[in-house]
C-alpha cells in the first residue's frame, strides 16, 4: 500500500485532504507535515510515496523541496496542491518529472475524483466498488 505524505504549512489544508482520502476509502498510511524540512528528512529514507505538496511555505517552499528531491535522486510522485494560479508556477511545475499533477486549493470531492483516476490507489477503487 502506497504511503501518502501531506506537506503544507497550513494544518487545515492537510486535514481536508486527509479527510477526503479517508472518506473515499483510502486505508493506507497518511502522514502529514506542516514543516517541509522535517518531511524531507523523513522522505529521504522512504521510496515510492505519493506527496501532496504546497508551494508557498516559509523556510523551505515547494520549489526548494522539489529541487532537493531531484538533487537526492528521490523517487516519489508529487501532486502540487497550492493556492497559486500563476501560469509561471504551472509552467515551472512541468520542469519536474516527479510532479504528476498541479491542483489549486482547496481540495474538494470533485477535484479528488478527477485525481483518483490519475493516482490509481487500489484501496480507493476497491472501496468504491463495494
């Protein structure tokens, strides 16, 4: 079962995303961080996780996080979940192979349903078919 990491300096954003995952039937491990540097230290010792990452955070922003991932050859899939609607940010996200989706906050059920096809979490598919 794939681990999911939520990295956002706003606890409410992590809470909403976590609740949506749980409501849709995801039963795997969901680990949330409001400190991206702490999250990075943990993720360096993990492999193949799915990360929901905010861009605008103090100390270490999402771009810093993605650059550090690349520099350390970390293999995770990243969904940028941000308040930024800037075309510059959307274009920049395409420069990172780890980024599989760019989404604007807040997460909601409609966005999550669109996303669930992309992230292919068998736990969610199984829960929906019951």
